[in-house]
C-alpha cells in the first residue's frame, strides 16, 4: 500500500455531534428506562445521608421540634470526657490491636485469641 491509497482514510473526519442524527426513539426509551432506577437509587441513598447531616446540626429532644444549633453538638461532644474516652478506647481496640509485636513480622489474628489452637502437622 502506498501513502496515496491511505490518504482518503486518513483525511476522513468524524461528523460533528448532533442530537438530530443520532437521537432515535430507541435511544430515548433506553435512557428513560435507566433514569427511573438511577433516580430511585440516588433518592434511597441520598435522602437518608443528607437528612442525617441535617439532624446532626439540630438539638432535637424526643417528640419535640428541633432547633438548629449548627456545629454546637460536635463542639459539645469534642469537649465531653466520656465521648473522648470512648473514642480513645475505640481507637485502641480496633486500630492498635493487631499491630505487629515481633519486630515487623505480623502474625495471624487467630494466634492472639484465647482458646483458639492451630494444629501443626
């Protein structure tokens, strides 16, 4: 093949995008069929997420309307000794529990639990 025979293939350009040529009834039906489940999933995940954030910014006693307090709940938790002690205990139990104790060689979790024996054959 010569360069002259490949020239038309190299020069041919892709037509510009337009909805008029490629938008058919089949394409619109497929987008409509996908749109409802996607909207449902967004609502199923998004609404509780943002509602939980909204509730965390309020002072809501049981069976009474909430009063917007902003980040006052988080500041109160930060300065509460019981809350910080619980956070420190959570960190110790769940993040420092399985640290390697033998100079970097990690052991399996099963070896640390009482009453669990591994038979070696």
